[in-house]
C-alpha cells in the first residue's frame, strides 16, 4: 500500500491552501488513496517535513502550495536522497500564484486533475538545478529556474502587492521595475568552458519553461534533458523594455538582438560592475550578490504527472 503524505501550506495563494483541504480530502478519499495530511507552520518547514517523510520511506510527498512550497519540498527530498533515502516521488497540487514548476513539468494546474494524477501514480524523472552563493553558500536546489537582475526585482516587487494576485501581480510589477532597474550590472559569464563579459539586464537560468506565471523564459525548456537553458538580455533602453516584455510573454524573444540563449550544464555569473539581485523558484537568493554558481544535476527526482496518452 502506498504511503502518501499531503503537505499543505495553509497561507499559500492568500489562504487557498487552507481552503483547499476539504476538496483534497474528498477527492483523494473518493479515489481510495489513504494519506496523512500536515500543515506547514513556518519558512523551511516544508523542507523539514519532506526530508523526514523520505527518511520514513513514504512513497510520495505532495506539496499543496505554490512554487515556494514546491521548492522547499524538493530541497527536503534532495537532502534525504543525499542521506540514502531517494525513492520518494514529489506530487504537486497547485494553489499558488505562479505555479511555474507545475507548468514546466506537466503537472495539472487544476486541483481535481492534480488529484487524479496522484491516483494514477505515473512518474516522470526530472533534472534538478543547484545554485550556490548569496544567502546559500552551501547551495540550494531548484526545480524551475534562477532569475538574476530585472526578473528578480520583478519578483521582489510582486511580493509587495496585496490586492493583485497571480500573473497580474507580476505584470504590474514588471511595469514598475522598468523605472526601478535602469542600470544593469556588467557580468562575467563562465559557461561550460566559454567565457564572456556583457551588461545584463536579466539572466534567466531555466530547468522549466516560464517564470512569473506567464513569462516564457525558455519556451522549449525540458526538465528531463540533462541540461539547463540560459536566456540573457543585454542592456536595453527603457523604451525598448516594454516590447521585450511582450516578447517574453509570447516566448518570441529569441530573435531579439539583445537576447543570447542556449543550453548549459554549469555556469558562473560574477558581477564586475553593480550587484546581482537573484531568486530561485521565486525564493530570494540575494539582493546584492557578487557571484553565483548554477549547475544541473541530471535525472534526480520523480514527479507525478498524468499518464501520457499511449503509454
């Protein structure tokens, strides 16, 4: 019999986490899935719960929340894996603002469909990224992506908004950030043996496909290909930032002359002028960092998705 732990962030999605519990209990119970349910109570609690569940040999840990809750859960599972307990799969039920990890891995954004996927127990093995530096000199794992520069400041501004939620909060924050972040740093990039220096409005390093609930940083990203995607925007004048933002919303930015993109396995980003504000899966890495190391760990974690047609 499967051992399933459902881990709910009650404040995720402005309280949607707590409100979703009766629906989750009803659907999972109706599917015959026996499970335990626990609420997170503080920052990093989800990581602690997930690690202990893996060490206790649970088959599945289900993160009910947004990208931050999922990030903590996968950090806990990766820590347990390093301790010899690597067989626990990650399930996700989406109640957050962006739900970008779910979008990139094929996890349903709809609660009912997500519960049905858990019942089906079809597993997909994905890569995990690791970023070292800033507030995490020993490293922090990520499932979706790292944003440096403009993207990170947008996320910081979105968190301040109380009335807007979801993609709307990020869109408004992006407009506001245009006036706040007009002097991008000059960075030194060391990428799989290739080095270059450039001004960088934004450096997006992706395992998934999008950030902010609607900005397609890596339209063709594949979290199971053994690589990460980079998308770097150089210096862009204020009047040209808005059209570029629209391109990111459509995923058509790759043809823009200010964009440099590709695949990598290991990259170091160092600020030569200015500083690096950065996040991982929406969680703050640093506000004024100097250097970050980002690398891919191939084929690390099973996530539960709907069974593909024909499989």
